[in-house]
C-alpha cells in the first residue's frame, strides 16, 4: 500500500515526511499535478460496474487499489508544465486526476473539498464560534459607514487581508495593520475590508494538529508588535502546553471542518487567554519542528502510513 503526496518538486517540508515514511518502509509516490500530462501518466477504467485506475511517475506505477492515503501538500496547477498549457487543459487534467483519486477508497490529508471550504476566513470565524474558541469581534464589509461604526465601537482595530497577499510579481507583503476610528474608510467601498478588534498580545501561538495529536508552540511578542509574521523580534518558538479548553475546541473544529491536518494561529493576551486568529488547512510546520524539536513530520508520516480499512468513497465532511 502506497502513500501519494501531491506537491511541488521543491518542498523541504514534504522531504521531511518522505524521509520518515522511508524509514518505516512505507512506499511513497510523489507527484506534482503540474507534471501531468508529461512526466506523469494516468489511466482510469470504469467498466462492468467496477473501477480501476493507475498513476505512473518516473517508472513507478501506483494502482488505486493499492492507495493507502493521499497528502495534498503543495500541489501545482494540473498541466501547468505541459508543452501546450492552457486553461482548458488544466480543467481537463484536474477532472481526470482528482476524479480518479476521488473514486478510490482512501484517506485524505486533507480532502480537497474540505480544504477549499476551510480556506475562507469568514467561514473559519463561524466554525471557531461554534467550536467554543475565544474570537475577537470581526466585521467584513464593503460599507464605509459599517467600518467606521466598528472602529468607533472598539477603538483599536486591525485591518487584514481575508485571502492573503495578491498573486502579483513581485509578491506583496500585507501585514496586519493597527488603525483607529480617525481612519478614512471611504476606500472600503472599492473592495471588502476585514476589520478585527485588536488583541494586545504577549505571545504568538502556533498550534499544529495532525489527526488527534496537537503540537503547541509559543513565541514571545515584542512590545507593540502587531503582526508576528514580519520582522525579527529576537525571540524563538518554544514548545508549550495546550490549555484543556483549547484542546476541546480544536477537536470540535476539526470535526466540523473535516480536516485531518490544520495549523491554528492564536494571540495570547496578558491574562494567558488564547484568541483565535485563523486556521490554515495547509500551514507550514517545518520551521516549528526545527526550532522546537517537536516530531511533527513523524506524526504526519504515522497518520499517512496507518492502515484503516475504508470501503466508502473518499473522506469528506458529511
């Protein structure tokens, strides 16, 4: 039984997991969907009331009957490297590849349907509420008046991107920015703005979840720091215990979202309360493992390698 990893060729984090799987003698196939068609070949047969499918990468053939699990790590766009690349070819290749994989009875980290939904930050906030997290008051709006009223109510608020930096070249950095009620909100009418009550923090928290295993990491915040992703604070990530209340909320969140892997970001306030900021269904963990020594790659490998018979169609949120 083989683990299939969908990711780009240059992915150091995936390399860490592949090494763990190989140590355990678990067969691995690594595929970048961008290399299909071309370096990779697929064939799926639907006949006589049955299904059979095969993937071939660099001479390594994987039967869908022998598929143990799929890790959707950092896959490229299907057919992106094809000689005659086009939007139509990408759509056709996506249909062929993921349609075949969906037809197999296997385990996913994470199933693309659940992962796509989990990327929406407004949806994350609602699931966080339902899961019992502490969530800062938030509004997303295209109405300048609503944004102004929100800022007047909470005084210190931050504005952040809901989707992340735009895919421009060169890339742009969009740090979370602190603003006040005296801000001119007229530009909100030109595009949605996500405003959130500012949480003065004493530390950033990254909580990596692999199945039921939780790996908490904490980094002290510099005085007045707003966005921990930018700038060197002089502090490092350290392993930290996860409060029981957060443990319960995390498990509820993963159940509601159908995720097998997730990376949560929290702001720890002066009283030690963890405030939910976001959940990245494909968040990086390599830097956390390198600084804390937590065996996250091993946990991912063990989850992918586990044999769990499942004759249903692929896992997705019910």
